[in-house]
C-alpha cells in the first residue's frame, strides 16, 4: 500500500511529521510505502537526522506550501505545486492509496470534495471524532463540524457511514446507533431530530437504539452517535477543552488521558471515494504516526469499497 503524507502541513511541520514517521517505521516490520510531499531540501536533512531508512519512502518535491490561514479554494488554484495540491493529484491518479495532512483544513476539505469527490449516492460527506467511553471502549460522534446544517437524509447516511467505520476500524461488531437529542422519547427534539428518528428507525443498514441525551455520550449507551455538525462541533470543542484544562491543572487520570487527540491521529473524511485524513494543526509526532496507522487500517480493511457498496441501489 502507498500512503501519502503532507510533510509541510501543521504548526510543527515538517520536524514533527518526520519524527512521526520514525515512530511508525520503528513500530512496523512491514510498513506501508510512504510518499512524502514537501520541500526536498528541507526534508532530506531531517530524515537523515531522524534515521529514516530510504527503502520505504519516496520524496515528492513540492515547491509551494499552503499556509494555515490562506483561502482554501484560491490557494489550491494559485499553488498547484503545493504539498496539498500534489498530494491530491497523486491520490486522484492512483499513485497513492490514501492522503494525510495536518495543514490547511479548508484546503483538505476542498481537495477531498472536488478532487476525489463524494461516493455515488452520498449526499454529503462527514467528519467524525472518537469519544472515549467510561468503560474503556470508544464511540464515534458525527458530524463534528463539516455540516453545520443538515437534512434528515444526511443524518441517516451519517449513521450508515459511522456504523461501517465503527465496525471495521473500531472493531465493534454490531455498533449501536443513537440520535443525539434532548430527550429519549420518540417525538422529542427540534424539527430535524423529529424527522430523522423515523428514517433511522426504518434504516435496515444500522442498529438503531433510539434517542440518546448529552449525559449518554461518555457512557456505554451507543457506539455511533449522530447529530448535525453544529452540535457535534460544540461537543468536540468541549471535550478538547476538558482535556486541556485538566492537563494544565496537572489532574491525571487514565480516562482523561484518552481525550488527547494525539492518540487518534486525525479524522477521515467519510463518504468520499478515497481515504483522506485530516489532522489537527498542532499535531506532533504521536499524532502523525497514528494518522499513518489509521490510513493503513482503512486501506487494509477495504473500508471505502464497503461504504460504496452500502450506497448502491
């Protein structure tokens, strides 16, 4: 398998990206072939310094970099030689099987939606986040920011995409799907929640258990928790804030440590035709390593094809 990594994307790139590669290669006896998109003159000394063997890497020189705050559409158009642009070109043409970046999120989303495109039948791709459960397991929350406004049909599709991800990546055999709402009873919630409930109830592709409330997110009530991106992003940012506050106050507990995003690497764009993984802008070596691990598992499990088949009529 061939995995592409934007070496120039992120606040601490390229050094932390290189260190992440070192961690990945040291942990895997049969690693993926890694295509590194970035400035060759900058990367070569760092790779040598970190002792990265040459037999599993290919450097693809990128003369340009898309900054974190650049307008994504304009940047992709004006910088065809950037690491993100070249990465998407390689993914679209089959040179690589997955593409990873902790760079400009907007540029990654535009690239995923317009260079790779949504799977046939998918109305809107989505992004998710891992939710650590109190009992040690993990759940999936989606959408967490890509789709602030949704239709009921979108949430129904998110449930299917999330269930497949939970089964094949999180290894949950029959993931329970819950609709995030302000009450457990059918008929609760706003117009979107009320209209979504019957779609989820009648969706034979998922294991729908009904509504869940905010208090159920961190306990073992549902494995896949579905909502529109506005609510999901609020939950995500609150979880990030909780981790940051407890870390700052030196409050240590193994459960709280599981809220560290570095443990999960990044989030895939679910519903696009090929694996695209977006990392946090402040990603460091552990996150970069885990993004590569995640990309490899998505490829190995043939997750994209399983998702495509689920939307075939």
